[in-house]
């Protein structure tokens, strides 16, 4: 069984790296220049899969998230601001997805769903 290897200089994780000239497998540190020859040619890769319910939660501050889309086609019901951020999330008790809006006015921050 393979174990994690750590750098003897900075104690960070060593990652597999190919030395094409010598055709050997190395373990290299991504923090410093330390490299060592691998004692085995077997490399394991860990894949982490999250369920959709854990990943699709309501963001805490969606107006500060640059990956969320903005729209100027809807107005906030509370302050009449024309700009809002929107995202989809599973709705409770119903099937399918719901579209949620958050007002971009920093003094408002009103949330509503469509």
C-alpha cells in the first residue's frame, strides 16, 4: 500500500513527477526544489465526489461572488434597486429547482425567489 511522502526540507506533500530524460518516476515538492526518486512505480489518485445536495447550498454573500450572474432586468421589491444577483438552488418541499435573487444594494440585501 502506498503512503503519502513528505519533503525532508519543508515538510510539504511530495507529488509524483515524470523525469522524461531518465524515464523515471520522481516525487517532487511543489514548495521547494526537493526531488527524490520513487521507490515504486505505482501511483494512486484519490478522487473526491460530493453529492449535489452538499454542494448546492445557499451562498452566504452572493453579491460578492464574482462567479454568480448579475441582472438588471428585475427590480428589488423592497428598495427598487434595478440590479440583482441570481442563482438556482433546490427548493424545500417541492421538486425541481428554484431561481433565487439577491438585491445588490449593500443597504438592502433583500432575497426573493421567482
